[in-house]
C-alpha cells in the first residue's frame, strides 16, 4: 500500500504549529528586556503564520495576487527568523548583511522575471527553492565550521544543512523531473521540503529558547562578576579570582603582592560636586589604574571608594615600583582632567605564600598599611611590615 501525505493537512499543521510557537514565544518574552533579535524572531513566526494561511486562499483569490504575496511572506518570514538566530549566535556581521542584501535582491528579481515572462508553476517552485537553499546555506557553513563551535551552534548548522538538502531536492525535481510540479504537488521532493520546514519550526524555536536562556545567564553572570559603575571585578568576583591566584602562587612558590587603594577625601568630592561627579571620578580612577596595571593583574572594587589589586609573580621591589607608578598616574590624570583634584593612598604587601596563607588574612594585614598611609598624610604608598 503506497503511503501518501495530504499536503493540505500539512498546511493546517504548519499554521497551527507556527501559531502555537508564535504565541508561546511572545508570552515567553513578554516581560523580558526587548532586543532586536527576539523581536525579529517573534515577528518572523507571525509572518510565517500568514504565509501558510495565504496558501489556503489560492483557490479563492486570483493567483496573480496570492502567489507573489505568499512568496513575499515566506521570504520576509524566513529572513527575519534566520537573521534573529544568527544575531543571537553572534555571526550576523557585515559580511552576512551584505550576503543577504544581495541574495534578497536577486531572489525578488528572479521571481518577478519568472512571474512576468515564464509564469510556470515548476519554475516558481524551483526559483523559490534555490533562494531558500542559499538563505540557509550561509548559516549552515558558519555554524558548522571551527573546532571551538559550541554544540548548540553546530547542531543548528546541521539542521540548516538538512534544510538545504531538502531545498536542493525540490529544486531538481521542479526543474528536471516533474515539469508539472506546483507548490501543492504531492511527491517525494515536496515531502522532504515539508519535513525540512517541520524541523526548522521545531529546531528554530528550541534554539531560540536555549539561546535566550544562555544570554540571560551570561547577563546575570556579568552582573555578578563586574561592578556596574566601573566595569572592573566586583568584590565577590575579585576575592574568588584572588584565591585562585594565591593557590597558584603557593603551588609554584611565586611571590604574591596585594594592593589596597583608597581615594583620598572622596566624601568631600561627593559633598562638594555631587554624586554624579563622584561617579565620574570613580570611573576615571578605575580606568587609569587598569591601564597602568598591565596584563595578568587582578583589579576590583571592594567597597565604595576602595579598590584592590593582585600582582602575581612580582616581588617587593617590582611591586613597589608598580604601586608608586599607579599613585603617580592617578595624580597626573586628576591634574590633566581637572576632576576635583583627587589622589590615592595605597597599602601594599608581598609574600611568598604557604598553604596556610589566606586572602582574608592578607587583606587584614594590607589594610593596616593602608590605614598608616592615611594617617601619614594620604597620597602615598606604605608597605606592610611585620617588624
């Protein structure tokens, strides 16, 4: 007994499937921060609902109106969905924009030429299939290339390849095998096409949700890791990273230098110039220190105007030179920019740590040196000494 699918039944399934996923994702993102990728993906789903619905109207409205309208809808809907997924995977750069702009222009031109001069159903099917093939081939190649490609990206790329294969089979069948083939013809190439569209429906939605969750996780991770005002490590993240550096210093027997930095008379800056000016001073100070620390150093904000740094591998002499360089750089930046004339006091200590050394202990000892720097007049560096 020969198995045959009813194309119109498939159309209803696609209408309901896209309608359901459109509603699902719309409500899923309803209270989330709005971004272009999400808006494009959701919009693409609703445009595809209109596309599948428009095919059912072909028997009731003029073909000259409905066929171009349907092709326009699937073109727009597909572009929106693919663009959204590529944006969420960070591969929609200048090359991709240029590629799709040219491809869209060629697709529209070729369909118009066929509709005006060679208005045959199989040629329209072949033209549309070739356009879709080229649309999905670019992300398929980009997402499948490279050893460092994340598994989700690679799997999405393989699904795009599957869709490209289905489009190729449909193109060949329409152009060379079945001259009478139309959009609703029932044959193996059409079945492959609808199976491919089904997988695009399911996998595209799954990829969107997974990528959205991934972006939300990365955003929360960044909020927990970096100070929102200065962009450097938060207190918690700094302490965690400092513990790792300390453990490495213990393992390799390398020196470990800790710096505590405190802006002098910062309350006076806030009281005199306002908190906006104070925030600007903190940002400028953090940028100055970060630019002068060098690669490999840790730098974080551990309090209001209190900062800390770790210079891994630098002994007493080297860390003293670096700390004095930081103090002078801060004073020079303040002088050049004329931002409230701020300075910094710094406490520093260097140890060759052993397994019993802790970051918490070093903080307490280094804080004594910082306190001494404040007591001796500020705008200076004091090294902690156990003597």
